[in-house]
């Protein structure tokens, strides 16, 4: 007397579609957390806050980075995060070869004629609109004090 109801195939079809939809949602969930922009910004702030020349590196778990004078953005497959700098403005060292060289450790005297030239190049770099750039290593922050110019380079 106990038999399969006539509409059982509808139930199975509905359960199959719901399972497929649930599997699709589960497959699109990120497998890693979004990058920690606040930690990277803290590294930059510690470097910028010192009165002496200093350099710091912060490993990034992001695929793209955007550095502006007042904030930092990190992006990966799990999402995008942003953090503001407490000590700023900082100088994004992305648009100038000379600034990138100083960021990576070159003495400022080898790339610039004077401290005012370094300050001018830094001001120009801060005026550019920040862009997303692929991450090719750790985030580097370098605080440079040279001939009256006091800047924090980030790249």
C-alpha cells in the first residue's frame, strides 16, 4: 500500500536543481581572505613617523596594489581592501625611475641634483592619480631625509 507518489519525479527534479544551484554558489566563494591593507598601511606609518631615514618591507598577499598620497588599496580574488595612512602624505614611487631607484636603496645624491629636486619630483608623483598596479614583490616604504627634503617613498 505504500507506494511512490505520482509527483515524485517533480520532487527529485527540484532537489537536483537546488543542489546544482547550491554547488554553484559554493564554488564561487573565495578560498582566501581579502588582503590586509591595514597591516601594510601600518608598516608605511611606522616608517613615515620616524625622524630618521628608515626602510621597511611588508609582504603582500594581493595581486594588485594602488598607492596614493593618503591611502592604500590592495586587491586579490577574495576582494579589495583600503586603508588610510596616519602619517602622510606619502609619495608613491611608481611614475619616476629616479624615485623608484631611491626607494630600492640608491642614495638620493646619485639620482637627484639637490634636495629640492627630490622634493619637486616627490610633489609631482603625489599629484598623479593613483592606479592599480600588479604586485611584483613586497611593499617597500623608505623615509628619506636629504638636504632639507623629508619624504616617505612607497612602492
